[in-house]
C-alpha cells in the first residue's frame, strides 16, 4: 500500500474510493482507499476533506501512525508553498531535499509518552532520530522522473522552510528565511516528516509554488493560493500517478 498525503487544495485522489476510518492512540483518522495503476492507495487529506483543520491543529501523529498501522510502503505528500525569492515563481513545481523547521507547540515525537514497537524493538529512554537524509532519495527521483515523462518543468532540490501559521509570514521573516538558505515556505511539513522518520516510513514531498512571500508581492491571500493550486491539481495528480508506476 502507498500512502498519499494531500495538502491545501488536494482533498481527493482515488476515483470511486472507499472512505474508511482507523483508530489510533492519538485519535481517529479518515482516509480513502482504492487502486491506481494496480497499486493500493491510502489517501489522507491533511487539512480534512473541506480544509477545516489549521496547520498548527493538524493531528500529525495520528495521520502518520495510521499510515504505519496500515503498513504503507512509503508516503508521497504535497505542499502549497510560497517562494522566498524571485528565482521560484508561482506555478512552478519542485521536490525539496532539505528543511528548516520554525514550528513550535506541536507534537514532534512518539517517544515522549508512548511505547511503540519498531523493527521488533521497543525503544526506551530518549530517542534521537537521524535526519541526515530528510527526504527519501528514491521517492524524490520517482517524482522528478514522473514530471519529466509528462514534459513538465520541475526543480530538483531546494530547502523548504516550515513556519507555524496559520498566518502568513512577515516580510522580515521571508527575508530571514532567504538569508538562511530557504527557498520555499509552507506550514505543514513539520512535524509530519520527522514523525515518518521515527516510524521509518520513507517520505518525500512535491511542492507547488502558489505565491511569492510577503515583501516580494504587494499582499498574500489564501484565495490566490487555492486558485493557483486548483489550476494545477490535475497535473499534481498526474505526476503522482506516474510516480506510482
């Protein structure tokens, strides 16, 4: 089974999908189940089916643990992001290879108050997870290859900054992120990616640049994010489907 986590503007994936619910120690998770290219797919809309859950309120631990219990082989995620500089313009696709985490107040780990068996071992005490390769190399290449086969331009690499939200970033924050080496800014990749790493689920994300960050355009609105993503959603789905072959 392959796990797909849809970000802003991406709320369904599998035609004639069956909607199911799985219980986890962190809460229930609703997901779609179906088949694409002969692959069984588990699709989870990160913000809910009607975009009703704010970035800082998403139950990341439940979503990733549900994926773990369903024994997904790997996870492909999507993120609608802003650009920190003019080198990445709205409408572009990219597959980041690094991350800068500026979130706070979220549940970042399974190992603070929960016992879980991984690889027939039950970690005890403090667990320090290696994130030297944050996004999975092979899955990244699958996405890049899929876009190339569809003759779509997609950028290989880049650093994704994760801010807390739900507000957009200030011009000073965008400038600071750019100085630190950030290329894109979103609100939901952390702690999602780090929880997947804890449970040893290979994970990569494809981002769609929907706007320039504050200070690079006159203002930023959720409407422009949703409008641009709506124009790209069919291509997003095609890239992922091609990556599943």
